[in-house]
C-alpha cells in the first residue's frame, strides 16, 4: 500500500547547450518541475513536469501544471492510498485533461512502487530489454549546420535521426541530407505546420525513403490525417493528436497513421502509455518514445518505457550531454555504440538525483505535507 505523506516541488531552470528550434518555437531555457513524493515509510519517488513555459506544444504550461498540482492533484493523492500505480489514473479521472501535470505525480508514484518491490521501473512496466537504441533530434537550422550535426551524431553511434521541417524548409534540406547520407534512418517532424492543401508537397517527400513524417497536420486532427495517409506512401506518425488511449484507438481504426509516438507526459502518464503500447502491438502499429527536452528524471522514465517489446523504433532518447552541460541525475544518461543501457538491475528509475545540480538550478521549492 502506498500512502503519500509529503510532496516537494523543485522548480528548475536549465539552459540548453544550444537553442532548439522547431516550426513553432525556439527553446533556449528549459523550465521544469521535479516532483518528489514520499510515502508513509519514507520511500521517495521522482517525476517531472515536462510542459513548456508557453503553450506552443500543448495547452499546458509549467504554471498551469503547478496550479493543478498544488490545488487539485496533490490533495487528491493525499486523500487516497494505492495498491498499484495504475490506480492513480482512476483517481485523477474526475479532472479533465491536464495530462502533463497528472503524468508528473503518477511517475513519482510508479518510482516509489518499483522501489518498494525492489525491482526496476522497467520490469514493473513490463519491459524486457537490457539496452535500447538511441535516436536524436536535429532542430531547424541552415543546411550546413544540420548536416554537420548529423555527421557528429552518426559518429556518436545514434541509430536514427529526426529532423524538424516546415513548408519553407523541407524538400531542399531532405534532398541535401539524402545526397550526403543515402541510407540514413531518417524521419521528419512537422509539428503541425502543414495543411491538407499541401498534399502535393508532402507527396514529394515519398521519394526520399523517410521512416515517417510526424504530425504533418493540425495538432487536434485525426480525420484529415486519414485522407493524407491514403494519398502518400510515407508512413504518418501521430504525436500531438494522441492524448489518450481512445485517440490512439480511433486513429488506428480510421487508418490515420502507421506509427504512433508515445510521450508519457502528453498522454497522462505511464499507465496510459502502456495501454497505448499494448493496443498498438495487437494491431501491428510500431511505436517509439518521444522526447520533450527533458531533464534526466523524465528521461529515466522514458528509458524504462522504451524497454517494452513494441517500441521497435529508436526513440528521442539521447545522452544527457546532448542537451545539458550538467544533468540533474547520477549517473548521467550515456550513449555507447548507439545504445543506452536500461538500469534493469536497479530499483525504481535506476538513477539518483545530483543534489548539487538540483541546488544550482532551483528557482523555488514548495513542500506539501498531508
């Protein structure tokens, strides 16, 4: 039985090593809230709020998540006890959406549960892999910079490259990348920057043998993606459109995609992520773990999730040094020969907090006691 007695919210601000640009936003400083939850026996678990400072990716922000945690979710957790972390989702169901706030505290409770069972989070989620393939994202930039970054990441052993694209920067850069790297496992992420009227332009991408094009159309769309997928050969991967298990189920039934990106923060936590993974596996839809420019805490959860069987495509799972001069976990995430070790023999998320780094990057601390 888990009864949460204390929750500490660590508000952090971390500077990215280099600005990260998509079709919607350029991120230079990454705000985050690390959720530290402690149960009645003093077992501590960690989760992370992965919302951004402004609502460019979803409607949630760091501040809306803080409000939900402080005024609704933490009181609900204090008022309930849990035999298993999957029960947290049922308690939160009365509150609509706000998936990233829910995911942060649910993740901390999953960590506590795994530690109490003296097993790894990966095993508790149903994972079986001892290592996973690493993928990396290249933000929008000039062609020379992007090609140089790809060259560097391939030398580091990354198994898959994702590039950000938009209508004003797509065909030319994809063409140039293919000229230099004809056999590169390459995918493109549009972050909803296209319309259905761009179908002829998107058809032109078919000739470049992309693994997939991620979220080309509107963030809340499933129907138009069905029409687009029927007209192009490149597999469509849905990201922002998939907020719940039901979204994934409907998208697959409609034929709106051939791949799904699962981000625990976007879908409300690890419990919902497992449901989506299992349904996709039953319907031969491959999945992969998406990234949110997270710190090591959320990255640890994502590594555990990616150890499940149907995560057959390398996810946005890169080394801590890809984004940060110093991460907030110990040991930091490393990529060796294109792979990341899953801490399957360690309890919980398998990483400890770097207290010195936490202190350095903390802007505010809130503590709540039952």
